[in-house]
């Protein structure tokens, strides 16, 4: 056990810190997230810059153009980006989900076609999994992909798709085998977002912004060569995607919490310093943040030693989301009436945080997963 | 960055788990006087883990001790290991350390005017000196952990200072062990107890409580190991880490016991079931030497700066 950086890690961190210092434009620091991520072309430019500096695809194998670095480099990247309040890469779905899924299940042609463009942010990806009637229950997806010769004809609707309005490609899970049993009824496709019949409508959320979208597919023809894995084997392919969604997710989440924590400390020093109860609550949030941070380190060590995320990682998203809700509420509470102002950071974060316990696995589903897969409790269904 | 125990440390954990399960099973006679197995602990080398080899110890560090504290909590070990190794050891001189490693002397220390196990140790470290263990001992809610008031006889100076962070780290690790054990008891019960024709663990009102306990235990474990590492490495973050770990882990242990009692239903409320003994141990750990609210105030001082106008 050694919680310090190795000499290589320390060197990487120092170099990255200097690079961020020199390259993050002042006016783009400390973004509150949300719609600001796609307001203009800056997102793509920034992502391209990260790629050129070698910071995109740190953990991707070298044969696919990545750095082939251990997961700890990616964790350091996320920590330092948060510390510098640097904007995020807009290709997160491509880098973290679509890319690894193509590496695992794609043909040589598919790899050739997409992987280098995902790295360079030439291709931005979105995810077409959730539907109005199939949120947590992916196998109940109703979007149809009907095989007609060399194409699948796709009809249906997807929802809660981040980046869809700027995306070039979509990873799509659709029903292809009407008669097959659950989990053998799906096919996994990559869909060109500019194909005829694809329509994207932004979805306005409780913050008033539109970060997510609905995607409508009307007789969209998807060539068979865009299929990942087997026809009817989409469930297994989707599980690869979701596994990667959770891989180093904990670090990304905790890094954003770190930014909020630093703001909270500032607010508390100014507004709640004489109040012992408030100080206790702020301390509790600091303690839980350390608990999450070191839980991520433990999960990371397991991942590096075994190649598989450890069970402790399943806790990260569940507890991060709840902590973010408490922490943003506390920040607004400390500010009093000032925290109600419409352009306030805390006001926005508190509203936005309500989505945290719903997106990327609701807290209820995560507790089911812990109960059944980690604790081994009997299955209810 | 490497946040895992070495294979030797994992082996120590396995050995401790196995030995304690054999020596302190759940179905032991809880009403009989509890045997602290002190000579056996000395033989196992547990009393001199961090004592130098030339003094008869194993020459290891606090991480190995942290592993033992966790396992002792898991097994609900009754003796004064925490007092001797967790509280007193850093204050002792070479000769006294050798006697501890050999199992010749049990020690305790005065913490905020109270001496745990005063009636079952030979010596007490208090205000920089060593005293014969004499005075009044009062039972606490944990029957194996009385607290006493020291009657000071002649004191002999001790070379070391109390190490508050180390003591808190020890308590935090023990709390993690307690929490882990009651979680496992809850899982076992929810998997086998049937109502309405199904094991009660299929009901989310039950399984989600246990999932929450699991999350608490994992977070507490991360803090406890972080803090153990800081203590072992004399890292500057040790005091804040220890305050954080003790506050979080002991509260997590108490909550874990309360949820486990609820999951056990009426059985968990009986004297016969050992759950209440774990609960009482958790409450003792939470209350001894710095309550969570005080510890959070310390953390606040360190992250916010000392309060103005309080």
C-alpha cells in the first residue's frame, strides 16, 4: 500500500498540471456544466486539443491509437482537470462507451472506420438506450430494427440522450427479434445521425436547459455492416458498454464533487463560520468526499490488478449522487436568499443534482444490483 | 498509487479471521467470564506486531495492526488489546515494549480521565507516567469493556507521547470489523428467513437497507485504511484522517447494527441472539475518546480554519 504517486505518476501529474494551466482559457474555467458544454464550437476544439496533447484515450490500447496507460493515469487526468476547473471532453460517450464496445465486439473494418475519429473528436457519439417505456429495463426496448436484406430498418424513439444534438453517431439498442425471449431479442447498431429519418428534439429539463434529447427514428436504413456483435446478441454487447460506463466513472464524479466542495468551503467561511451546526455539516461532507475518493482508489487498484472493477466501485455512483444533492443543498442554504438568485451556481447545481439519482442507473436499481450481485441476496424477479 | 494490502498482509488477515473464528465463535458462552487468551496472542505475535525485532517483536507497522483491529472487531474479541496496543504502546520505553510483545504486561491508558479495562490490566499510562492499575472500575453497556478511574500511586516516567491519531485509527478499524460482521449476519438472515412464502431478502424494503449498510461499510473501510496508512507513514494528514475515520466508521457501525437488528425482526431484539453485543460494542466505540460531533468540529477547524465568534 502506498497512497503517494509513483515517480511516473508524479511526473505525469506535473506535466498535465502545467499543460492545463497554459491551455485552459480563463473564461472557460469553472463552468457549471449543463448546456454550456455545447453552446458553441469550443467543445470540439477543446477536445481536439486534448487529443493533440495526448490526453484523449489514455487507457486505450496503443494499437488503436491510445496511450496504453494504466487506469491511474486517467484518474489523475480527471483529478487534475477538476482541480483546474477545465472543460470536459465532449466525446465522453465515444471515448468511454462506444470506443471500448467497438474494440470488444467490432470487426476490423468498424475499428478502422471509427476508433481514430473518436480519439480526435472528429466523431462525437451519443447513446440510444433509454426509451419512454424502457428506462431501467433495457430488455423492454421497443424501438424496432427490422432486417431487410442488407439493411436494418429502424423505427422508434429514444430518450435522455446527451450530446445527440451535436452527435455524428449513435450507439443504438433495438428489438430485432420479435419472437425471441428477453435478452435474446436485441441487436446493437451504430447509426449515422445524419441518415434520413433521424430527428433530434432537445428535452428541456427542470433547470430550464436542454442537455438531453429525444431521438426519433422513422424508417432509418442502417447497413448490416453497422451491426456490433450478432443479430439478436445486442444485450451482451450493451453490457460491455455499461461496464465501461462504470469503470472509472467514480473518478469523474468525485472530481466534480471536489470542485463543488472547494466552493462550499469558500461559502461556509463567508456565511456560516460562526455556526457550529453548519460547520459540522460541512465537515461531514468533507469526510464523505474523502471516503468516496479513497473508495475510488481501492476500486482502481482492484481494476489494475485484476482487470475487472471491484465490488466496492458499485457504491461510488450511488453515494456520489446522494452526496451531490446534499452538498448543493447545503451551499444554497448557507447563502440564504442570495442562493435563490436565478444565475446562481448553487441554485443551478441543486436543481441539476436531482437528476443524479436517476441518470446512469437510478439509485433504486443500483441498490438492487448491490443487493443481488454483491451481497448475493435472493433475486426478487 | 497502490491502495491494496500486500499478499503477506492478506495472509495475516486470513489467519486472524480463522484463528478468531475458532477461538471466539458466535455460539460461545457469552455469560461466562471472557478469556482474553493473552498468552496465545503473544504466541501468535499479535502483541508485538509493531515492536522492533530486537525487542522481541515482528518489526512490522501499523497497517498490520490495523488488520488485526478490524478482525478483532469482527470476532467481538473481549480482551484489552485495544488498550495495550492501540492506546499505551506508543508511550512505552524499550523494556516495556519487550514485555508487551512477550505477553508479560497488559497495559491501558487514561483517556479523558477514564481508563478502559482498568480492572484487567497491570499497568496504566497517564500524563507521561506509568502507574500500577488501581482504582474504581465501572461496567459499561459493553460488558467486556469497563471504564475506570485511576488511583495514582507512584508514577514512573514514560518516554513517549499519546498518539491520538493512532488510537482513533485503531477504533475506526475495529468499528469496520463490527459493521462487516453485522452486515453478514443480516444477509444470512434475509437469505434464509421466509415470510409470505419467500425469503425476506427479495423485498426491497429489506434488501435496500442491507445495500445501504454495504455502502456505509465500504466507505468506512476506505477511510479507516487511508487513516491507517497515514498513521503508518506518519503522514501530515493523519490527524484529520483519524478524526474523519473515527467519526464515520463508528457511526456506520452503529447504523449497521441498528439496520441488522431491524432486518432480524424479533430475533434481533432477543438477549439470546449475539447482535445486541455487537451493537453495544459499536456504541462503545462511538462514545469512547471523541464523539462524532466533536470529531467533525475538529475536521471543520482543519478544513475551514478555526471558527470565529463561536
